[in-house]
C-alpha cells in the first residue's frame, strides 16, 4: 500500500484537552489493584469487613499504604449498594473521574513514542463487556489509543473497567463527536483507516497496517454506511463455519494482533 498523502503535520500541545468522564467507582480486586499501580487518584478504598487478605488483597493494601489512600472496612451490603456491576468481590474504590483525551493527544503520543500510529476506532460499541475486552487486548498488543463516539455507544463505565481487568488505566481513550470527521482528520495526518466488515473485498491478513487506524463496527450492525465510505479499505475475516460473523471484541482482537505482528516483523528487532 503506497501512501500518497502528505506527511503528518506537527500537532500543537494546546490541543491536548481531556474531557471529564462521569465519575464511576472502580470495582473488583484486579481493576482496583491496577488503578493503584497506575497511580490513579483514589479518594477512598472500601473493603468488606472480614475480607480475607490473600495475595491480591495484600497487594491492594500495600499499594494503598504507599499512596496514602484511605482504607475503610464497611458492611458488604454498602459495597453491594454502591456497585453497578454486582461483582465487586468486596472491593470498591471511590475515584476521581477517568479522563478521556483529545484526538490530537493520541497523535502526539505516537510521535513521542517515535512509532507509526496504531489506533482502533469503535463505531458504536454498546456492550460494556465488548469495550472492556477490546481495551484489554489493545493494551496487550501495544495500541496507541482507542477512539469511541460520544453518542449511541458505551463509555468508560465501572463494568467496562472491570471487564478490561485494569487495562482502562493504561490505554488512552479519545471520545469524539463524529467518527467520520475523526477519520478524515487522521487521514490528513497520513494515517490509513481499515474497516473490518464481512463485506470486505480483501482478507484481513493481506492488508498493510503501517500506519493505521482499525475500524470495528457495532454489535449486530457492523460499520455504519458513512463511516464505511470514509475508510481507505474494507477487509473481512474469513468464516468457514456456520456462524455468519464474530463477536466484535473477537474480531477486533484478531486484527489488532495481525497489525502488531506485521509491525514486529518489519522492525529491526523483529528481523
């Protein structure tokens, strides 16, 4: 794939403007531990009375002491009442809001890493478990950021944080008002956009992911028409069984790992 667009423009630091996300508690042992390890500002840590201090709880208490976080032992019914997922495991952190980032923040992050941009755009993911799973994989493969729309899509909720197993603390998420316009912005910066859809005319293994923003559509709907028209290329994942399509987070994982594999093989260390 030959990129005929002009090179990426320098991005001004004044565009690095995060917008606040409505506050949600962080629930569950591993998500809370990862939040502490990532130095996320935590106002208070609630633990169920009588909770056993096994390895994870011990690590939580250790990091809480190091960070000076207030730890309060409360009745388990209070934690259950504050829980939005119902699976707190007796651990709940009252935190400062997790911030979204500006789209240009992601571009700056790639420049600072001196690496070709590698993003994933989610066009209307509504299931928090899918978003959490995608964030977890995005962090695992080294994606530079995730882009989600402000409307008709799930945000960074407690359920998303829990499903991501703490990855939400490490992967920057840009929340944009218009996915199509954001794609155009990325294209002006020399970044190719590749949509993943069952109607794609090329196998996803044949695409070139240098540099790239992957586009994954909503559950059951796929990529919207306007967004699909903005993509430089549409690829598909071969299906040889009886089911017509894959879960959004599974499809995203396959393509993210393929993008990461190509980049590893083309780098000096991968030769």
